C-alpha cells in the first residue's frame, strides 16, 4: 500500500497572549537578517500569521491498524511589513533572489526568539510604495523554517 505524505497546518499562533494584535506592541522588536549584526528591523502589521506544519505519513495494515509516522515539523510565518527604506527593501529582495538562509528575531521583554527561515514567496516580497511616502516600501514576507 502506498504511503501518502501529509502536511498538517495548526491554527494561527501569536506570541504572548494569543492576541494577533500583540504584534503591534512597541516593546516587541522584529528583525530579519543573516545574523543579528546585519538584521533589518521590521515594522510589522498586526495581521501576521504563524503556523506550525507537520510532515507525516500514515497507512493501514490489512488488519485495519493505523500506523502514523511523523517525519518532521516546521514553522511558517506570513508577515506584512511597512516603512522599509529603499536600501532595506533592496536587501530583503536580494535575500529572496539568492535564496539566503535567514534568521527571524523577535525580541519581547528582554527575551529573544530566533527562528531559522527562508523566504518562500512566488515573487519578490517588497514591491509596493508606502503611500503617501515615496521613500518607504511595504510588502508581505512569507517565511518557512528549515
């Protein structure tokens, strides 16, 4: 019997109390970069999503027993960012173009959460101007852990 690989999404998870508006708290600092030294600070919109995906397979034997095998799990992030400068947006888009392994830093109350991620968008993530400001850009960054 052939095995099927299943990707299971968990419900959206937010940092802290579970409130998605928690992301706009000014005491939380978001940044993305190759290391903490060159990380780009992100102004994150309140509509971010964080999901955990599970890669598993399951099959049934002839006697009806179900066998489930969990191969791995990883996290997905969908983050709307605003007010990136021209140089910051160019840097983020170059990381996307070169498929660079990145670190997502979320600092809250002196505690830093670090996630190893890659961008998985179909096209460059930062493409729109932040109107009415012509010197700032905005976009949506889709990240997946590895």
